[in-house]
């Protein structure tokens, strides 16, 4: 994609006008998707994206130029555009690139672009039948497969020259159950940093389809969730979105560096209940939010964000590292070459605790059991967050009672972290897409079952 | 390879293969400058192109796309698109369009905008930051402040004779003000979009962002219960954008919308008229042709509460035995063809904001809704969302409210709209551009204080 000679010339060009750091990020991405509805494959497409982004820093300010033209002439022109936007004294930069390869933690056995279309179509149809078999009340099933293979390369003026190949495969099942003009949905979307071998053991596609259908049928027969402030037990897996929204974004340097986070200036302080330990980990083999190197070329790692309630680390990218006077943490991520990277999450979860799940429910005052969560969002400045409950049940007299629908949970991050009073033992991770200023990136969220003493629940 | 040569060769090879072929080509430039404390903080400049290709074989389409126009791409695109078409089993018939004799003349590329240099846009961002900080001593920071511009060209060419293109230029910006008072903190966002640089009113943008941040400093929840709700114009537009898929004939035909077979029925209050206007002046979402190259036209989707039509493309229209409404849409050059509105908005009345608050009497003015991507279900119409706003007491807007959720169902909201305001405002333009005046809804559920 890019030779050392070209990279060196382009980096020098970028620094001609006084920039003190330059980086080239090249990307070639092949992706494909197939979707099914009404029992038939209804669309199939393949896509190739290709381009490069050049970033220049001068002190705490940055410039980013991106283009599709990755020829030496195209990259030089882009570097010149970047240099033109930097004001300062030009210096001749001595740049010496050294190639490096980071260990590949994530083995891929079957590149998904090479898997025959007919096999994928068969998988989609099997999921469709499995979902419909759950109940005659299932009136529509959408199943889709998506996969990407990305080759990326990074060179920077500090001498780094490295790259990686990233492969993702994901299944998405969405079922609709209908009765008497009323309808409800259920969904499941497992994925991994893996090839098509994802479906040879790690993920059972028909089980996923059944899960989506069961959720839709259960919610169809559910009452509307009551509104009010109450204790909430959040199940493991995608329940981890609570931590992602309530805390995770507010620990990204993009907010912290400007004092625009409720957790800015709080390293070493208690920001959560003492039973809460939270991790952001890029090293879990083949996990959806994992990496070998981040999008700034740094080797990935496992970062302890909170330990027994005490704030230990922020997630910091190169530019904000300058701002904060701290080291970057391998957290620089971007959606693709059209975005400059910034600090983002990877696989972020509340670590397993010591509490027994049966006891968590049995000792819970009347409240809500959130079995399955939807997504949410947060304002890192104020800490206000929200998220949707996709499948909920009332807790009455220490037991899981009838299903309820349409609940959402809101609060402030700093408050909710302090109100976690139980953390179960069995950690589960779940996949999602996280959107922020550097675009949409694959992340895992996760936790064991946890309990929050009180949250505002929005219902009807 | 030169783009025109590439397109000709690609279409010729499709014809040779015995399939109809269609190219969707996009080319654009963009600029964004953000400032912090008067200095350029981030500066992004980009040029980008993409070429999407689809073939029509036995009534099915397959799609492939690329960002490199070389020899390899020619074969990869054709082979890929044909293979994808052969995998499709749906019984729905797809079509390609030979083009119309006439297309509406729309002026979407203001030369003054195209001529605006980087320096002028950077100065605009600096000025917006200065103005915002100057609004009030409690506005102590600006979290984000940026100005951006883009010029985009899109072309559709196929083997049946279609050959159309359009170019649009846009200027926009946004500022997020941070208000602090003791321990209290709140943010306020205001965006602007225009095709005419002379129209930009930075003072108004700064004032709106600052006011939003200041007004919410003292927010508190209200007791849970049912409330009369006045949705501010931007919030109503956001809600429309979240649920706009219910008007897609594609979704209705597939059991994903409750509006299936309801054309001609009353589905909203009599005061509700919902327009789809692809010719709206000054909008980057306006277009002379839809995603299949059909000439666009203005239509009332809901008129006086009655559903006139759903939105169609050639496939859905054929399935239903009607004419296409020219609402075929591609998210980008790489997308398959779906359905989307263009400029989609509730038609305003002449009832001013104060009169709308008076009509509300006692209730809530909602000025912010969060979590739309998760807490709203476009299929069922249900929503349960974090909200902020103000109390309305005795017909007047009083104290700020936050940490509440608002829940309801969009199909019910349409029927429960009691009044429509005059202050029509549009959101960010994309494939679609959603707008609304403020809307008074008779009842929504609120969760707040116990």
C-alpha cells in the first residue's frame, strides 16, 4: 500500500511548515453484506473502501486531510494541504522509519469474503426458520450477515511504520411478533473479530434467532412498565451498556482533557461503589472490541479504569496525552481513514464480583429486572445518560415476576456508580457499535449481573 | 483511469454480459475548522469519491462498489454485482429506469459559497466562539465550535439511457456552550445549515446555544404522571426523523409499519399535514431526481389528518400497482436502493409560540430528547426517552426540568396532536432533511420524581 520511501517523503512534506508530529494512515477495506426478509435473500452487496488520512500536530492543535488518492502524488498533495493549514517556522525534519510488526492475537481461519455466497444464504434461511418456529405470532424476521477485511498501515514522524489486518464477522437477527394490531420486537447481534469460523462453535446462529423471537413474543404479552424510581437488577452481557454510557465515555480523554467530564481531575478518588472494578481491554483474543495495535500504531493492552471504586486510569490518545501531560494508553481509534482518531473504548466491562445471582434477586426490594438492554447515550459534561430496556420483568417479593415493556433508565453517571450494591460472579460480554467524534467503532460491553439501589425508570 | 472512460467501459461490459447495469457516482470535497480559545483546534480537509454499480438480472439486483478506478475494479465490480444478483431469491421484482424527458431545475450550488475561502470560514468559527462566550458570565467555556462546508456531486448513468447529475454546496456550523454556576453545569447546542453565506446569523446561533445552557442550569425532575406536552420545533423534527420509516411502502409491505393498507384513512389529527418536498429552496437534501433517476415531485403524505400515500420506489410501486412517488433513495454510492423522504416536514400554521404555550395551559415544554437510537422502536412506534425542558404553568413557560423520561407511541402522538405552531425549523440535511414547527400533544407519560 505504501513504501517506506514514499512514507518518509510524505511525512517530511507534512512537516515543512512547523508541525511537530505527522502521521499517515492508509486503509483498504473490503466488506460484504447479505440480508434476508420474508424468508428470502433480498439483497447482497460488496464494497471496497480505499484511502488515506494525514494528520499533523503543532503543539495542541491538529490538522487532518484525507483522500482516496493514495498514489505518491496524491499523498504528497494531501500532505501539502495539511502543511498549508499549519502556521509556524518550517524546519527540515529528520525522519527515519523502522518497520515493526505487533504480535497477532487474533487468528483468522476463514476469511469471510472467501466464503461462498450459497453457504451464507443457507445460514440466513436456517435462522429465519428457527425464529419462526418459536411461535405463530412471529410475523416478520430480518436476518443479515456483515463482514469486513481491513488492511491498515501507519507511519509517523517518530519513526513508527507498522500495520495490521482486521477481520470482523457479525450476524444480526430481528424478529417481530404481532397480535391484534399490537407488535413488539426482539433482536440479537453476535459478532467477533473472526472470520466465518465464527459460526463453527463460538456462535450458534439458530440459537441467536430463537433468542430474538422469544424476546419479541415475551414482550408482546408484557404489560407496560410502570414509571418511577426503583431498584434495578441488570443482567450480565449487554447490561454492560450501563457502564459504557454512565462512565466509559466520561473517562475518554476527548472529554477529560478539556475538563468537560464529571470525572475530570478525579484520579485516585472514589468514583464508584467499592465493589466495582472496571476494565477496558484490547487483548481478549478474537473479541469484537479487540485490537493488535490501535489506530495510532500503539500495541494494545489491558487497562484498569476503576479498581475497587477508585479511578485509576483514563483512556488517552496521542493528542490528548500532550494536553494532559500523561502517556497515551493505546486507545486511539477511528471508524476509518475519513476520521482522525481519538480516545475510545474497546472491550469495556465491570469485572466479576463475589455476589450470588439468586441472592441478588431474593434480597431485592420491589423493582425491575432488566434482562436485556438496548443502547443508550450520554452527555459527558453533565454525566446525564439514558438507556433502553429491551426485555424487562418486575421484581416482586424477591422473585422475578411478570414481563414489562417500554422501559428506559436515566440518571447521572457519578450517582449511579455509587449506587451499585451487588456485583455477581459470571461475566458475559456482548457486542455493539459505539458512535462518537471519531466515528462508529466496534466495541464490547459487559458485566456480571449487577444491582443498582435506585434508578429513574421511564415507562407509561 | 478517467472516470468517464471507466463508466463507459463498465456499462459496456454489463451489456456484453447480457444484464442491465447502472452506475451511481459520487464526488465531493469537504472542510471543517473547529476553534478553541480563538485558535484553530482541529482542521479537516477532504476529497473523496466512490462508485457504486448494480446490475439487473432476472428481476433481481446485485450491488458492488469501489473507491479505486483501475482495471481490476472493472472486473471485480461486474463479477461481484452479477454474483450478488444471482444470490437474491426475493419474489419482489426490481427495476431500472431509462430516465424522464424533463427534470425540475433546482439551484443547489451557490457560487458565493463555493468561492468562500478557508480563512473566511475559520474567522466565522472564531466569531461564533467569541459571541457565545460573551452572552453571559456563566458561559465559561465552549465545548465545541466549528464551521464546515461541502460540495457534493452525484451522478446516475445506466445502460437504459439514464444520465443525470446534480451538485449541491452546503455551509454549516455548530457551537456547544457550557454554563456553570457553582456546582451546577449544563450544555446547550445550536447548529446552522445554509446554502447562502449571507443568511448566516451568528448572533442568533450564539444566543440560542447560550440560552439553552443557561436555562437548564437549575433543572429538576417533575412528579411522574401524564402531562400535556409541547414539543419544541427541533424536538418534534427529531421525533419525525426517528419514526419517518413508518411512511415507507417498503416497510409497510414487509410488515414493519402499521400504516400498511391504510392509505385514505385518518391516521392523524385534522390539524396535521405532512409534506415531502424534494424541491425546497435552500436545502442540500433537495434533488431533481430520486435514487433510481425518476424525476421528483412535491406531495402531501398526510393531509388534514388523512394518509394520502406512502413513499414508494419502483419496486414497491409495482408490487402495489401504483405509480412511484419518486422516493427511491441510496444512503451513499455504495448502498442498495431503498425508500426515503427528501425534505419531510409538518406544515406550519400561523399560531405563534406564545399562543401555543397558552393552549398548553399546564404541562411541559420538551426541549431535548436523548437516546432516540435505542429508546425508540420505529416498527412499533413506542418510545421511552431521556428528556429535558420546562414546566408550562397557566399558559406560560416557567422553571426548567431535567432527569425525566418521556414515553409514548408515535402513532398515538399523530392522533393526539392538538395544535401545530408557526416556527418551522429543519435539522441537518442528509439524504433526508426533517423539519417541524412546535407541536402540542394532549398526553405523554413522564417518569421523574417518585
